[in-house]
């Protein structure tokens, strides 16, 4: 299917074509027609599937056609999203797909002065993209009314839950008109998110694309067992050995992200960290520099990285393996986007082996292990941990047995 077959108006088609898009992604193909029919929608799709365009394109068309001859300044659509970076990128999408339309949009988020945002609101806005905290602040001050909202989008609902925003989301939903179109997107559907969806959606169309338990076939995955103190040296070695000039490195903590960026800088590698404790200016500078390739490495925590959308990112590193297996799928989805090839490399120390087993269980495959590298996990660490995942055992015909997905015990005899 082509975008031209989705019954889009000419100004949007021209904008989409100018962005280089011809064929919609699966979620766009399934969601856009239902949204244009004004139906509520429950979208379950992981990062990198093109879901922003899936709601932005039909929203622009609906609002343009519905208000073609009106000049009312009230906010008509609200997109609620958890992070500043994601909010900015959603606004960029509205700007790109709506550049031939008179539909106005505005992004608001905390961490910066509110006055420019208030001034823009007074001039009139059709689509408001917001993070929960700043939106509630401006609503409480009387700068924003949600009484005219016709389309409400809740994006990254599971991340809202992770960040503790669900209470704020419920407050905001309580201020919306009862009659509206609601579009609900989440990469995963934990019980609390499912309950929330059931309370705010009315007879929704459900669109599920690439379940979170799957990883893109275009992504090559590899595991490096390494002692924790040697991870820094292994990262430097691989950046040089594989001639990687642009990569995203994930860490579990903010402190860890800062430390890795400093260590890389000491090794002469241009790097920056991005996480929730950084100022908005610092985060935007780091992201802008990384997109412009003036930074070789961007080190990020999961929450900060959720909204990062980088084209042609060939490598992603898990410096620390995530303790939530679904997070692994989201992380490596930063590469191998839009059908391109990518590589996800994960460092695993002895204490992280349990996390690796959980990831294998979720994705239903065993990630290949690279054993020939200069900083292998020491036998002492293996023996202390007792169980570490190794390569699948093969018989004389080269077939793997059931043991390939089980824990393998290491005995002292292996150290002889």
C-alpha cells in the first residue's frame, strides 16, 4: 500500500512525499483509516514503528477539514507525552506533515520559562503537545482550558506509569470533554495501563504491531561477557576496532551515564550524557550535537532515550544490561529502523546473568556470545556466580538441543 491510497488530502500527501515517504509502516496503514473515520484507537506498538505519523497525519487532516472556515483560537487537540525530548519530536512531526496547512501547533514542557509558552497560547493554537507537569501548572494558573478538546492522544502510556505520571494523567483526563476522539498508545500493556485504557476509550479499534517480545530481524545482536571494571576498556576497544563513529550507549543510572561520558572524554572520544537530572538546555544541546554527528557517543538512561529518534544509527550498546527485559527490546529498537540493518552489543557481567536469562525468555531466542575479545569475564567471576549463559551445545550434525536455552554451570574443571 502507498500513502496515496489512504485517502489523504493533497497538502498532506505533498508533505509526506517531501519527507521521502511512499509506503506507510504497518501501524500507519492500520491506524490512519480508523482515525480518519473518527474512531477511538488502542495502539500497541514498540518504538521505531512509526506511530507518531500514525496519529499526527490523520489528526492534521481531521482538524483542517473540520475547522477550514473557522478562526476559533481554542485548543482543539491535545497530545500528552512523558518526556521533553519526545514532545519536541512530536511537534517536529506535526510541523513536517502539516507544513502545507494552516493548522497551528505548540509544544509545552517544564524545565524552561513558561512565559513564551503562555504568549504562544494567547495567539491561538490548534494542537497542543505537552508533558503532564507543565500542562497541569498552566491549567491551574488559568492559561489553558481543555473544554474544547476534540481529539486526545495519550502517547507512551507505559512510560507514563514508569515515571509516576499516571495520577497526573488521570487529573488531565478528568478535565476533558466527555465527547471526544481518544487515541491511546503504549508499547506494553501492564494491568494498570490496561485498566486506564478501558476507562478512557469507547469501543476502540485495536492495532497491535510488532509485539514488545520481538526484536527486528534487521538487528544483529551480540553478548560480550566482561568483568564490570573492564567494561570501559571494552567499549573503547570496540569503538576503535569496529570503527564506530556514531553510537548510542545505554546505562541503568544517571550517575553511570555521567561517569561513562567522562571516561570516554578522557580517552579522547567526544561524548555526552543525557538523563533526567540534566537541564533542558544541556539535553537539547547534547541531542542536537549527536544528530549533527559532532558527538561520537551519546550516553543515555532509558527514560531520557525514549524520545530519541536518530536516523541511520548503526550501533547501540547496552553498557549495563537492563533489569526489565522489555526495556532491552526498546533499547535495541533505536537501531535497525525503517528496515535498515543495525547492531546491538550488550556487555554482561556476572551479576547481570539473571537479566540476560529473562531477556532470552522474553524474545524466545539465545543471543550469540562473542568470546574472542581482550577482556573476557574472569573464571573467578564465573565460579562465584556459578551459572552463566554460554553458547548452545551442538551435536555431531550441528543441531542445538534443549540445553541451548538453559543455564550452564561452570565447574573448576573448566579452569584447568
